[in-house]
């Protein structure tokens, strides 16, 4: 910029210095009064006055370090000017940057073309007649500046309904209109001339790179490259490179010797997205407020920064939820491989995915993507994924059933399903319960993996949760054993089990169970006071050794599967007892007392409890 132009700016300052206090006074008197956008005339006047005020404020800033009040006031005026534009076709994230370009270009155009006198510009009465609601739809809804395509349209709905704004097509073509009119002379007094050009290499509003600093740059740094000063491109590249290198270095330091799934691991993984989330707005502020990029470059950087900010937020949410889940799992009550732990991880991942999708949809809306199409696409894609992943979904539902019923936990010893083997191989210890399958280490130390959809439908017997363990066995004694020997064995076994310290304090059930093919069977059924399988085996071994000694002390022995053939002379049937039995049956018939098909009620009553039990000789016989 030449010295001649600097002096010219100061002349403008001296000429308009008397006008600025009046505008500041009006603003101070009504700081909350909104812009008048009720008609094309009101919107056009509001736009020109607001931008005039902003440019005069820029012109009057001659110091090296503008204060915060100046920056805030300039930002406020810029936002007010943008409210006169219809930015509905611009992504929300780029409203400020691209809207600022539209304001500058339209201002330059309107200052160079012929605008009709104020009385010829439609005002409020041309559009609104008080008390007249008829024919409202037939009233004009737009006005175009004569001999141009610059149009002000009335907004039909939304927060700006009823207001007149520069149409979206006018905003989109503002730079085109400027290029066609930039060689025309100004038709109205403006605080700054050719601002659309000088702003590409001037730093306006930034305290780090002041106007005087830029003036001292060599001429080649001020050359325009793609409508940006070369020094701005260099500053942008240096800033982005420094930021990327800083993030990479911090990420490397945070991930050094990082492994496992502990809560501390995930907390360290939070460092990178947190730094990225905090650094991106800072970099964007430096780009737009200090380097002062303009045009499509500023809009593009803003969109990228917006995407990076929300990407880091999604990353931060995902990792933070997993860190929270691992912190809960780290408590002693939850096993790392249990179903509860897997469900906590699943809940954290699900919430992270939902948060990520929500952020993606929001960012897409901010960047101008069609949200409804995106949501519809996600719905169709979700149906396709659900159909393709049907077995996985079944296993997941089976996991939820296992979580609700909780028949087994990690470390439990259980019996599952049906097994045709006599030694029942389908038993084992639960090693892990995942979201898809359960792993069981069997008694042969092999690991069996069962999908949860199938495992949740099985009959599961949790052997770990039992308070006692049952010892059930049948002893087979030789048929040569006499009844007194048998009584001795029964009494001695009962006494031994009653005295054993690991047998539950109940009456030990040792009974003569019946006559086998080759043995007299004695059934032993007692409860052992333990739930540990190895300890049970030791106690059972001790009891069996004592049983062997008792059988030997009784003078009898265990029967073996055998067949005995006796060679003797057949003495035939006892004729006398046969005749007595037949005579008894005939007597029952003659007396109408034959007990078929059953005994009579009197006979039942007469013979009830007539046998001596306990038998004679037992301690309880007298009772």
C-alpha cells in the first residue's frame, strides 16, 4: 500500500470524524434495537448504514494493537450486516466467513451502481396494509434493483419470516457482480475505497499482525496469489504445519509403551483427541482473526476446522466412555472376562457409536449435507446390516438372556446340555462369557466354544453354587451273607457316617436296597459338607476305605458278576403244603372272603399295623 493511500485514509477520517460520534451515541442509546428489515427500503438502508459504520471503524483504527472493545464492536457490526443476507443455501459452519464476503462484495456493488431514490424503493405500506388481510398472497414478495439482478425477497417461514433479505442467489453471485462493477466510480461517499481488494493483504482486527507490520513487509510478500496475499499463504502453511507436528508429538508421547485395556490406558488415549479438540478452535481463531484470510480460502479452512473439531469430539467421547467402562470393570467385584464386563464394554461402545453418529449428522448439517438423505441412508443400511448379521444378533440376544438369568459366572464349574456318554463329558469350568460365545474348559482340559444363542437354551447345572455335595453309591454283597451279617454291616456303616466330621449332620441314609442279579444291594446316600470338587474326592476316598474295612470286619465280601450252578436232586413240590394252600383258598371262597381284587375295608382295619416294626431285638422295639 502506498503512502499516498495511507494519507487518503486519514483524510477520510478527518472528514467523517464528526459523523462517528453520532452513530456511537445512537448505538449507546438503543444497544438492543434490531435492524429494520420490514421492507426492501428498510433492509437496503440498514445494510448500507451498518457497513458504513463498520468500515469507518476500520478506517479509524490506526494503532498497532487494537483493543478488545474495537474487535468486539467490529464483529458485532459484521454479524448485523450478515443478517440482511439470506444464507440458507450456505453451510451453517461457513455463515460468518462466506457471509462476510457477501457483505463486502454487495457493499462495493451498491456503492458503485445507480440506486433509485428512496421514495421509489418500496417501503412497508407497499407490502402491509394495516387491517387488510385480503389478497395477502397477491402482494409483492420481492423487489429487484432496476437494471440489475440484485433482489430482496420476503422470507416465507422460519425465524426470519416476514423480513426482506438479499436473496440467496444474490449472495451466491455477489462476487460475480463485483467483478463486473469494480471499475466503475463510486456514486456515494464510503469510508474505505476498494476495500474488497485491499482486505486480501491487510490484517484487519488482528493484534498479532497489525497494519503497520504488514506495511513493512517486502513488496513480493504482498502479491496476490488466488486472491490472498502471499504472506497469508506462508503464515497459514506455517501455522497448520506447526499444529500438525505438535499433535503428532503429543500423540507419540501419550502412546509410548501403551498396551492393554486398563482404565489408565484409555485415559492416556484421551490426550490426543483432547489436544486436537482444544487446539483446532485456537488455530481457526488465528486464521480468521489474525491472518485474516478471506473468500473461499477462509470458508474452506472454517469448514475443515469444523469437521476436525467434531471429529475430535467424537473421538474424545468414544475413548472417554471406554475409559469409564474399564474403570468400573477394574473393581474387584467384576471379572475382566465376565459377561458383566463385556456388557459394560458393549454399552460404552454403543453409546460411543450413537454419539459419533449424532455428531456426524450434526456436522453434516453444519457443512451443508442433506441430513434427511443421510438419515434415510443410515436406516436402509441398518436394515441391510441387520439381515446380514442375523446370527450375530441372535448370539447377542443370547448374551442378554445370560446376563438377565445369570445361570453361571466366569470360574463356575457347571454341567450343560445333554450327554449320552456314561462318564458325562459335558462338564467344565467357565473361562469367559463374551458377547458372541462362551468358552468352557472341560475336565479333559480342552476348551469348548459354544455360541450364546445355543448356550442360553441349554439345561445348565451350576455345580459351584451348591452348598453340599451328594455321595451316592450302591454296595453289592455276596449272597452268602447272612441276615445278621447284613444287619451288622448296616449298623456299622451308619455309625461310621454319623461320626464322620465332613458328613452333614442328618441321619445317614444307609439302607438294604434290594436283591440284585448277583448281589445283595446296600444303598449309601449322604451329603458331604463341601462345595469344592477336589476336596469332595478326598472325603469320598476316605469314606470308601472305611467301608472296605467294615465289610471285611463283618466276615463277608463284595459280590462280583457271576453265575452259580447248583447240582442237586429235585425233591419235587411239597404235597402237604400244596393241599393246605388250596384248602385255604376254597375256604375263602365259601365264606365270601376271597381278597380279590382287594381286601375288604373291615379286613384292612383289623390287620392294620399288626406286625412288629421295628423288629424284635432293636432298641426301638419297645416303643
